[in-house]
């Protein structure tokens, strides 16, 4: 699978995080980590704690260890 380029990502990083925080909240878990093409490594304030952000293919990791 080819890695998505920043120009190929339909959502902004903030929108991507919000979408995944909403989905996590709906099932009672917390978003812990996000990878996003072209993102700078940082720790962002989430609704319930910090979210580690790193460059990479689109992905999310939740407090129960599940991934998307």
C-alpha cells in the first residue's frame, strides 16, 4: 500500500483527531495516538488527556489498545 501524501488527505489533522475522539467516546475509550501524513511529532491536548501525534500513514490507537 502506498503511503498517502499530505495533499491526498481529505481532512485536516484537527478534523481527523476530532472524528476519532468522537468515535472513541461513543464506545467508552480514549484516543491516545494518531499518525497522520506530514504531521510534526507533538503531544496535543485531547478531551481527556494528551494525544501523541506523529508522521505516518493515517492511523489511531485507543486506550483499550484497539487501532483504526
